[in-house]
């Protein structure tokens, strides 16, 4: 993923974020995890970081939002 592609995703996805209760970020890439912690607090929804090994836990957490 390039910074330009990430910015394009943000521009498209940010207005839609209010339609969600939770966002799960599943990654083992260090800088994505750091960015999630940094910017997650600015999001109007609950954001949680999961490792690739915990992908199923991420899906369960999202599903439990009801």
C-alpha cells in the first residue's frame, strides 16, 4: 500500500465511517498498527487493532457490536 493509495481510501471511506459502530484493523505491519493507535482516537467509532493471528477474534468483535 502506498501513501497515495491510503489517502485515496481515507477520502472515500471517511464520510462512510459514521455508518459503522466499530472498525477492526487486522495487520502485523508495524507502521499500520502505530497509525491505527495514533488516528483511532480521532475516529467517531470504536477502533481496535488485531494481529493477523487474531483475525477471527476481530470478526467476532465486529459481529458483537449488534
